[in-house]
């Protein structure tokens, strides 16, 4: 499976904001965006004002990096959203938000989306009682997400929950059973999605 293996903080610095790619480190003084309030590269401070296309492109890159999706898979999501007879931008965001790795992170089973992908690929997560090892799996309303029935996995998840620092869980998800069971109550609306991105810019650059 193709994945980005370079420095995570470099991605946040390039977008000029925290994308929370490294879990609790992003909230500490060690955060790359906090320590260096400028983009990566030795000539970044001398760059000219960004064009409209550049702004659109950066919004697309920010969205991809926030959810940890590479170009080929992002293009598939966009084509699927474009084929629907509803708001393309909102449907695109809904699909990304409902990825299993994102949901596992939101219910505090993992410290970051990258960590969530690792838990899923190792077979530690079950959806509706069946093990799912595909991070891009799209959950739907009514789905129940739990760790598999193994003591070592449950203890790992409990440790991650305790380390989360009381991060707020979105209203479209409920958590029960001492935090070890997440249920999808409804499809998230645009207001439920936390990523700060202008989806119209994303649609414009993807439609070129």
C-alpha cells in the first residue's frame, strides 16, 4: 500500500496550520508549526504572492494531508462525489470524514490518523462484530466500531483513550462501554466536519 513516509511536521508547516498528524505532539511546544511559523524550504520567505490556482491547489493538498490520502485515491473520491446529484464538495468531505481510520481516531482509539491506520492494518478493529483491516472502509449510520475481542488490544485502546487528553468526540458519533464502543448515529453534516478547508476551491482545481 502506497503511503507518505516523510516528515509529518513538514506537511503542516507547508500548509501553514496544524493538521494534527502526530497526535499529542501537535499540542505541545515541540510542534513544528509552533516552533517555525513559516513554510519549509530555504527560499520560502522570498516567494511571491500566491496565484488563485496556487491557493486552490494548497486547499486540495491540505485536505489530502489532513486525512492521509494520496493523489490516486483522492481522485477516486472526487469522481465518486462528482457523479452524485448533490453538493459535490460536501459529499467529498463526508466520504473522507467517514473513512474508518478517521473514525477510529475521532473515537480516541488512536492518537493520530496515522496511528489509526496502523491499528486497522494489524487487525485490531472490528466493525459490526467483523474484523476490518482496510483503513479506507467507509462507515455508515448504525455501524458499531470496537476493538477485537483480545485483552492486549483492549488494554492498548484503553491506554490510547487515557492519553487523548479529553479530546471532544463529534456529535454524530456516540461512545459507550467505557469508551470501547463507538456507534455512528448519523452521516456527518458540513458543520460536523472539523477540517478548515474551502471545498469549493478543491472542486475547482480538481475539475480542471
